[in-house]
């Protein structure tokens, strides 16, 4: 069964699938996935109702492998630092993709339900379509729209606790806020771009983030809004065009839905929320994939950045790879 689950609502009754973002300005409720490489999937559902996350069978995947090992990732960080020294970029987000064999009879609904219990996230979504299965536990808002008001909440800076956050994290966050302001400014009403929150500490399961808020007003449609701001600045770098070129040289595999956009749009009410597709699993070619990365600046320590990618992945991989026969709450209680 095709379905989408987001914001406490279950969408069923698949009515239409298109790659045209203009559909989001037409009618109906749409689930949306845009890969980092720009492939668009918009799925309209006839029935959307408040519900619990649908259940499904889940079995732990096989052994995880990484598109970049520690030595390769560290070398990539050094390459970015050299590019910063040469004035090519100020910051770039280096990512790696983990892959594991997908267990037989594993259902994306089962993984989404496990994430909802074990790693609740403000912008989570689970989507099951023919040829596209995504379970996202993103804490980061790419674009929220309510009529003409648009908001983005970029994340830069990660630690186990607030005490782990470094001056480098705040500087990186401010750089990305400037990038997001400039992106939104391309389609915003003149003078409407504001930053109501800068470098605020936000707690999430197992870690904390520095989060800022950028807000604007615009009459632009979804195609124009996405064209002006995609891929999200927090997962690319600054300047964005130079960072994209550099990252294309350093990352050996496509990111797919990871670092793209995942969320929903209600065209009838002109509301919607698209997350940055981080903390996301997707099923592809018999494999379960998951991406993780870190923002690199001149002040980055290569091994620290590698460990940050491990920190971001650890809890999610634990949820996906845990014993499906044992409830996550029971596992947590057994540890305490």
C-alpha cells in the first residue's frame, strides 16, 4: 500500500505522482521528496487523517559499509581546508553514505514506526511509494510555508551536550544564515527577510544542535521558491556554487534523498513543511542507505569531523539495527 505519514497524519489513497513542482500550487495534499541531485517526486493522496504511525514488519539490515572510510574522509576534510586557504570556499559540508543489505520482508513502515518511538523528530516523515521508500527523522526545517510567510531553520553545530559546541560551530552557523538569507532574498518581498533567532541551542535525542531561524514574505510559487534555495545551504556550503563543485569531486556516490527535501504540502491551504533530508533512510536496489556528514571550516579538526559524522549516525543506526522483537522502550529501561 502506498502511504505517507507526517505531522501525526496518515495519507492514503494515492491519486497522482508527478515530477512537476508546479503541482504543489494546484490542489490537494502532497508528499514531496526532492533528492540532493534534484530528482522530484510529488505524490497526491486523497485521504489525510490524524492517526498513529502505521505498523509494519522490520528486520535488522546486514553489515553497514561507508562510501568514505575514515582515512578517505579525513583526506577530504584536508582538501576542503586547502580550498578554504585558496579562497575557493568558506565552508563545505562533506558527507558519506552508509549502505547495508535490506532484510527480506522488511517494510519501510516498520522502520518509520521504530524511528517515531526511538528517535522522535520534529520533521519526520515516512513515505512508501512504488520505487521510492523513505523513513526520515529530520530535525532540520528547510522550508515552512503558511500563505506568503516562509521560514527556514538551518542547523550548524552538533555536540553531545551544549558544552561540546565550539566557537567554530557558531561561526559556521552565521555563515550559513547569511547564505539562507541571500537565497530567500531572491524571491522575497524587498526588506522582508529577517533573522528572529540566531544560534539557539536545541536538544534532540542523543545530541544538541545550534539552530537559527530565517523568515521572509513571498508571493512566489513552490517551483520558484525551491529553485532559489535548493539544495539547502546547511548541507552544501558557502559560496554554494563553489561548494557544490568541490563536493562533487570528493563524494564518490550520489546522496539521493539525503540532504534533499522531504515533507508535505497542502496546496488547498497554501501550507507546507519541507525538511532537510538528514537523518534519513531510503531503500534502493536491495540496500538500505543512510547518509551522515559534517560542516568543514578552516578551524575544523579532521578527526573531530569524522567523529561528528559517527555521532550523528549512531542513534539512528541503533534504531534500525536493533532487535525488532524487543520494544525500544524495554531496551532503554534495561540499560538504566
